[in-house]
């Protein structure tokens, strides 16, 4: 993919990072609002976790079906098209008359929330080789800020306007994002002449061709799954004694991502030289977080949960940057498709983590959540150690 714009300026880099944040926020708004949604439709904690799970499954499907087109058509055109679908999905969520309707809307919301994953390979293509790690770090900072805003703002806004009001506000933000992409993102053309079917088929070929792609995607998925074990059940657990948090209070826990956001660009700069080490450090940080939750989560103290949330976000971000930087460097002419394979597997892991976390927390509380999350991260660490021993 070659853009008509010759370089990635600092201003354009910042704008694309902000657009990444607004785009990805749409798939995380529901996490802090799950207790409110459960009350509206009178469903259990385990059942309402299906909303987060289906959103992430939809996201994985959107990655598979839409993102490869970034190597075939103008990425700006692709982003504008999926934003229109995303806008409709948010309005459908805001007006959902039943739980089943909301589940369908959540699936479509995830399916159309993939704009950031089109922007990331575009930014990578526009940047010089020595800048790619730092640029990717800034894009991930934008993604992280989106998750932070989604969980925090949705918790606060839904406390005032209800969860329907939050979805309506998100639809309005989609309009702003649409205008920003339309007016500022460079028009690009593709060097790939593959038809759509062949483009999708080539994903399997890339996965078979590059063992690094397979390994990085699986390890990234396991660590992201561990993160979603926490976030998929956090609001429900904090709503129970001894905490008794409201959705607004639970949403403020999203501020824990600030540390990771501030560190992402610096981490990205180190991935080319110390990627393997950073990967192991990230996974270990996630395991430490779940040890903290297991030992202190049931005690009713808010500060261990805040520290654990910070560690989880930082550990997942470090692991993702190490793996994703490695993947995007494999074949410069196929960055959209490489990113597709990585992120499809990544969000399948997230969906499994959300479902497992909701079930484990309902049955066994904080300790069930911690053991489940640690199992995801532990498998990732074993795979990393096995790879290092080869």
C-alpha cells in the first residue's frame, strides 16, 4: 500500500492515533455498563457477559472480512464504509427493545468497529523502518486511550443518562470520526490485485508461511484473553459486597490505563532490540496482577484492584507491542493481511476470556476470576519459554 502523501508527519501521526482511540472505544463501552443492562433485561451476570463476548467475536469477524481489503482498495474508503455500519449499530443498541436485539446489535457493533486496524498498517506503511516501532507505540497509545475513555466515560455517563444514552452519545461521536477521516486521512492505492476471495484465501497462506505470525498471534490472544477475564467480569464483581460500586465508580477503574498509555511509545521504541524480553516481562506482569487479585480481591480494598488493573493493562500492552511489531515486519506488501491474522486470533482470545471470566466470577468470585486469568497468561508464558528453548 502506497499513499500519495510522502511522509507521516507528526500532526498526521497524532490525528491517526486519536482516530484509533475513538474507533476502538465503541467496542468497549458496554463493559462498564453490563450490570445496568442486566438489570434492564433481568438477566444474570453470566448471561450479560455474552454482550462483551459477541462484540469481540464480531470484531474478529470484521477483522477477517474487512481489514484485508486495506491491501486492495483505498483504506480511507474502507474506513468510511465501516463507520456508517458502526453508526447504525450504535443506534440499534441504544434503542434495543429486547436482550436478543441487543445481542445482535453487539455482534454488528464489533463487526464494524475495526477502523483502527485499518489505520495501524496504513501508519506503518507511511513510516520509515526505524520509526515503525515508535509509530506503532503511538497508535497503540491511541487504542489504549480509547479503551480508557470507553470504560471510564461509559461508566460515568451511563450513571447519569443510562446505558441507552451512552450508546446514543457514541453514535454522535462516530459522526465526528467520519468527518475527521474524510477530510484528513491520505488517499491511498493498493499494489495488490488479488480478488476478494483470493485475498481472504491468502490469509491462510500467510499463516502457513510464517511460523512467527502463528506463534505471536496465539501468545497475544492468550494474554488479551487474560485481560478480558478481568474486564469482562470486573463491573459485576465490584457491584457486589464488600465493594458495592456503581457503574460510574467501576468505570473510573479504566483510569488505570493511563500508565500504559504514557509508556506505550517508549516500549514501542525498544521492541526491535528487546522484543523477546519485553514479551516475557509483559506476561509476567499480568500473572503478578492476578496473584494480587487472588489474595486481596475478596477483602474489599479498592487499591489492590486498581494496582492489578494497571499491571494488567501495562502487561498486555507490552506483550502486544512486542508481538505485533514482529508480525508487521514480516512482509511489507501485506501489512493489512498480516495484521488481520494477528488481530483475528487476538480477539478470539479476548472473546474466550470475556466468557470464561463471566462464568468463573459468577461461580467462584474474585478467586475464580484470578485463577482463570492466570491460566490464560500461564499458557502464554509456557509457549514463550518453549519457543526460547528451540
